[in-house]
């Protein structure tokens, strides 16, 4: 599909007051900071939403407000309330938003301290993502945007603090790079020509190269 054709499909994309409602909801749910930093958690959520919006006209389907709202709420179930949170999101923002959030979630425990081991959660998430039907493009887009934001943040912080950055996570360099690499295999299989996937691959390769020493 040519760029102009994709752009034509996306002309109707617009944000409504639901988007502001979602920002307010996310602000109430995520009141803390990003791992080991003084960066408000909302910076991540707004950044992922921005990446999703920024793909409008560059992917072979229309970016929708539901996808952008799901990007704002993609961590709410995993970190702030589990399945009851998912039901609340569906009640407030609809089935499509809830389905995308569900597809981007690796744990549905109410108590985030009771999550399964990191390796089990990540392996299960990778497999679920691989099995998503072809029409679940919103899940893949939000997931890829989330991982691109994370990879860029780690790379930027690595340039500042070096290997100390890995101490912010439950697992270190080897495991984090494994996770990115395995997700890239899924993205490249299901959406190989998306520029967001190509950018994620570039950033992860740079992170691996820079941190190799």
C-alpha cells in the first residue's frame, strides 16, 4: 500500500473528550514514578500514546482513538488493579479499549506483588502476542510503542549512568535484551514493514552494542 493511500484512510482520525477522560483516569491510577527515576509515570503513558498517534499514515490501517486511549491505559491492569481494573476500563471506555489493554498485559493479579515470576510472565506474553489474530493490529501497535518507549528510555539512561541502569529492573541486561529480541521476532513476523518495528530493532541493537562492554 502506498503512503498516500494509507494517509487517505487516516484522514478521519480525531480525538474527542474521551481522550481527556482517559488522561484524567490514568493520572488517578498512576501516581508514582518510573523505575528508579524521578520521572512521573504519566510521562511513559503519554509517550506511548504519542508514538501510537505518530504512526497514523505510516501503517496499513487506521489509527483510532481507541488505540490511543488503550496506549494511555496499557499498564493499568498489570500494575494497578488486575481484572477488576480491566472491567472498569471496559465500562468506562468500551470493549475495544479493554481488549487492547488486555492484549498488552502480562499479569492480571489484583495485588501486583503476587505476580508470577518474571520469566514465566514474559514467556507467556510473547506466546500470547504471537497467537493474536491478524485483525488484532491495535494490540501489536500499542505493544510495539510501549517497547520502543522503554528501549529508548533505557538507552538514554545507559548513556548517563552506564550499567547501573539495569539495577532498576527485576532482571538485568541479558534478560532484558532477550525479551526485546523475542518480541522483535513476533513483531517482524506479524508486522514486518512497520516503521515503529524497524525503529525498535535499531534502538535495541544500539543498546546491545553500547552496553556490551
